[in-house]
């Protein structure tokens, strides 16, 4: 699943025993449903509109990747009262420092560390108390997910491991089929992605897997255990962790000093990244 240039495609399916007339609110951008394990017969419904949305989303939309629905919701709550400049700076950190197309591992690691420091600057200067703590917790989750980056040897697409997710409003026993398929039948997942991209009938692949997953108790047990575990891990040490966040000028100065002391002689990518962060904040920045 390529996340740099296409939207993250979330496959969801509830299996329901209720008749269609009892289903009130249907999501508009994801295929949804519920596993009802108290019944013997499971069904999966995929609307025509959802089929069309799924196909267009994966091909045409620019990527903004936040990991899971819960992570995205937490990020939006943290930023809801912030200015457009601050929001753009945060999105820039995610796209330029965390979920990037940089091939070199050492550069990705340095960008991740700098991105965490930039996020801390925003938390210290534009947020307070619980809001700042929640924001940094969310940012660290996204940063940790970025460390799970792999490249599919067949498609050459960049992939990230994300924890199971439950859409807003979904029932407690919701099962993330996207996660389960990637984990337990990756060959089926690749087949599904190929069908979506090429405009083929992907609904049967998803339906067949949903029926199989709903009866596999070993999968379900491992799924629920994984739901409580974080994905990825942040570096044990961050070279920019102690950058001065009291003002933008002091922050920029201390970061530049750290960059100058790094072993590599080609660190212009870090300087460029820092300058882009400053430009995004613009007039909102505290230059004292």
C-alpha cells in the first residue's frame, strides 16, 4: 500500500445479522460492518457507492497518513483550536519527517528525531496541560509507526504496520479486516490491492476473507492481543531532544548547532527541513 502518493485505503467490513432497515448511519468513505459472534450466519454488505469511493481513493487522492482512525481523531482534537499555520506545521512534520519517501535509513532516523523536536516546540508554545500531553502522545504514536517502514519486494510500494483500529461510532467488538488480512493472509491482501487498483471485482475477495476471519478463533485471539500493543518504537536517544523551545530563534539556533556537530558532512536536508518548519509557522511563531 503506497502512502506517499495515494490515500491510505482502509478496508473495513462489519458482518451484521440485522435487516437493512435497521441500519441507520452508513459511513461514506469506508466499507463498514460488525462481526456479531452471537449468530451462526454472517453476511457482508458492500454498497456500490463504497465500491466506487474505495477505488477512487486509492488512485487519485493525495496522501495524509495518520496511522489509524483513533490517531487521526486524537490529532484533530489536539489541533481544533489552532491556527492554520500551526496545523500546517504539524501536517508538515508528519509528511516530511515521519511518513516520507526518503530511502536512506540514517536520514529517515535524523528526520524523525528532528520532527519530534519540532512537535515539542509546538506543544510548548501553542498548547497547555493535557492538550499538549495528548498531542505529543499522538505524535509519538505516528513517529513510532513510521519506524515500521518496509518495501513490498514485488510491487515496490512502501508499507507501514499500524495497530488494529476501530472507526468512530463502531461497536466494541469491531474487527479491522484490513489489519487481519495484512497480518494473516498477506498474499490475499496483495491480491485485493491489485484488484482495486486495476478496477477488478475486489468485493468477493474481501467478503470471502471476512467470512473466514469471523470463524478463526486463533486469528481473533491474536488480533485482540495486538490491539493493545503499540506499533513500532521510537529511537532510544534523540539528538534534538534538548533543543531550546523557549522561542523560535533559540530553537532554530540550538538545532543548527546540533546539526553542525553531527558526523555526516551532508546535512543540508535537515537544515532545509528546519527552515520549512519555520516558514510554515510564519507570523504565528514566537521569535523571542
